[in-house]
C-alpha cells in the first residue's frame, strides 16, 4: 500500500506562550548588550535553543553562571521566588519570559497557601514548571490516581489542587475525580490549569488518529506536552512516534502506511513540520491536507520592562 496523504493537525506547534518567550529572547538580543543570559532552556525544544544560541544567547543552568549586573531571561516554565531573590542579590536585570498561564498557577498557589489550604499539585516530578510552582508554597506533588490514596492532609476539609499546564487532559480529569471522591470539600482553580494550547493540540491529534495509519509528533524528548501528544495518539489505538526532526523518521515506520498524521508540540517550530511534510511527499504522498479542530487567536504582551527598553531604543535610533 503506497503512501498517499499527509494529514496535518491544526492547531499544532508554537503556542502564544512560546511565541512570546522566543520573541523576548530575540528582542532582548537586539536591545541589550551581549552576552545575554537565559536561565534553563527558554522552551523545551533543541532546535529553538540552538538557533538562539547561534544569535548570541548564553544558556545557563543556574544564576551562579551569570555575572553580577548582567541581563538574564527567565524561561517560559517559570521560576521559584528563591531564584528571583538570587537575581536581585546579584543585581541582575531580569526579563521574565514566564508564560502568563504558568504565572496564573503560581498566583493560585500563593492564594491557597495564604488561606491555609493543604495544596496538592498534579504534575511530573523534575519538570521545570513543577519546580517553579512548588517553590511558591508548601505542597504535595502527585502524578497518578493511585497516589491520591496516600495523601494525609492535616485537615481533609481544607485541601486544594493545582495542575501543571502541560498534562494529559484525560489523566488529569481522572486524578481530579479521585481527589473529589476522597476529599469532597476539595477546592481548585476556577478552570483547570491545563492551558488552552495543550488542550487544543491533544484534541486535534485525537481527531486525526481516526483518519491516519501512523502519527508523527514533532517535539523534543524533554517536552512534556509533546510526549502527551504521543500518548493521546496511542490511547486512540494509533502507532505514534515522537521525533525531534525529519532525521528521526525510520523508513520502516512507513511500510504499508497510506495516511500519515503529523502534529507538533507547543514548542516545536513550523519549519520542522514542513521538512517532515517534504520528506513524506518525496515518499509518494501527493495530498497534504490540514485538519482543523479549533481556531487559536491568543496573544500575550511582552514584559513591561522589555517593551519600555525597546521603545527607548527605537526613539534613540529614530
């Protein structure tokens, strides 16, 4: 059976938070003196990080690597208050690229802590976003329904939950249901913290699995939302693989495949998608079709201090 069609999930790729974060680094490279330091990967995609590195961004793991008085960008995943204090102590100029939807979770954590709740965070241990959120207040991290039975809050009537923004919708709903069954008075945010882009991309990949023989998800291995897309496709009964770029495609995957579904995690650039499409066309796919499940029109403003410095530079150059 020859390869005939490529079905492109839409929405796919960059979300508003990633667009904002990448724009912040690019603008900062133009506005401020180099070197410009970026704490951690600005977003979890190897290609994005390497491109920014070639432009002069210096990626560091800790602020110990940043000289006093330098300019540093915080990644889209957010940081704990302790990191902000260390930046202040070193007199660093901070440009905060934290996704506004992650900031929302941080503010919710502070609110619940002030109100005396035991906080349960649903998320993946070691993920940058989780590390930052857990720095805001004491909380318990769980990642599965089974762990709910091990929770022993001081006051079972004063318990609240929060979620990492890049989780599986279905699994998170299952965990929240278990929490509500065990703790009927549990409270949570006004809406689930899983971000709109994560939800939209998961729904889009679920939709194309019904029409494709194979799903390719473009994204780096450390991208939580990209891994969730693979899982969603597999749960729907499809063969699905995570690839960093076109070079990761194994030709044996395409044997007997008529339709390939393609999507990309929220931190994967569109150029990688198009490279995959071109490869599949060279293998015989004469039809490339987008399958749109929802429209996205979300935009986030730049940090105020970066916007002001950009305007000041523009005035000087005018």
